């Protein structure tokens, strides 16, 4: 990261790509994560590489959902761990959520590497090793989750999630928050709270909102949740991309 000059016009994008490469080298990120990163980068370019107002609204609503939840869980995959490990730990601290490693290409080695990486970034308890429950309607390998983690969660944040899994999770009785730069991808399309923003900007902003709302009455949090309009957020993002073109 020292090699990238900070005044480079595409600094953040280069930094992001570099972090994914480091993630692959460290055994945290699957090679396929580089392709996901490439797709994300293209959409971020079209969105102007900034948090649009409707994404900020979604991030605030997501923070309110996490604060209202009884058992909130933040799901961590290889790209999330490579890009925002410390920021996810901070969001978990700000909202009282648990962290669970939840991989599409699941191997014990990668789960171990990601858990260790999160601990280096301040995480204490990291779930995902037990894998003693299943998400219904998914093939065996993709369905594995912790019984006392994602399986029991009432609110779950799944950043950069595969469409099938996002759909299957949504069919369980949960509030699902998705972070995904492509508003047309299935994951944000099925989410209760679709956040169309780069995870690098979205997660710290959610933490800021959570800190600002931390002393709010339950009624105020419910108002924040109810005022959020998921259809409008998806339409705004799509319009922004079309206008950008
Ligand atoms: P599918 O339709 O099967 O879900 P996909 O093209 O969405 O396919 P995935 O690998 O499932 O591919 O998901 C990667 C998603 O993550 C893409 O939609 C991409 O835009 C998004 N993404 C990648 N990097 C980031 C990032 N830094 N922040 C937010 N979203 C990202
Ligand atoms: Mg997708």
C-alpha cells in the first residue's frame, strides 16, 4: 500500500485492488474474489466513486436495524476480510453484533486464516467454525452456518454476498442487509436494506450512524427503519449509473 501515491486520481480503487491481491497471497481471499472485485470496481466508477444520498439513507437504516436487533450478525467472507477487517470489528462493537466467517468456497484453512486476520484487527469472538446448522434450500457446502450465529440471527449483514445465498437467507425469517455496488444483482434485489456503495465507504459510515444513534429511543430507531424506502434506493442507484453513462 506504500507504493500507491495518495494523490493518484484513482487512489482508492488501486488501494482496494491491492488489498484483494494481498488477501489472495495471505490465503484469506479466493482467486474468484478478484473477479468480484473487478465487477465492483466497474460499478463504483459508474456511480462516481462516492456514497450517493440514497446509499447514506440505507446505511443509516441498516445501523438502526442492527441497534434494534436482539441477535445481529455481520457475515465476513474473503473479500470483506481483505478490504475492511478493522472496520467490521468497529461496526460490531458499535452495534453489539457478532462476527461470523461465512465463505462461499469454504475450506478450514481459509476459515482459520480469516479468523486469525480478524483477531489481529481486534476481534475477540469470531463465529463460523462450528457450522452446526444449515440455511434451508441451498446445497450442502454453501448452506453451512453457526446455529447460534447466522442461523439464529434476527438481523444479518451480508456484504458482497452470492445471489443464491442472499435469496435463501431472505426466505428465513430475518432482516437482511446487503452491501453490493451492482443494484441489478440479485443480492441487493432481495435485501430488506440494499446498500449500493463500496464496502470501503459503507462500513465506516454505518459505524458513524450507529454511534450517532446509540442513545436514541427505540421509537426513533423504528422511525428511521420505517422511513427507508428500498425500492427508491435501488432506483436511485440505477438512475445514477444511467445518468453517469
Ligand atoms: P451473481 O448474480 O451470481 O450474484 P455477481 O456478478 O453478482 O453474480 P458475485 O461474485 O456473486 O458476482 O458478487 C460480487 C458482487 O460484489 C458484485 O455485484 C460486485 O458489484 C460486488 N462488489 C465487489 N466489490 C465490492 C466492493 N468493494 N463494495 C461493494 N460491492 C462490491
Ligand atoms: Mg451478486
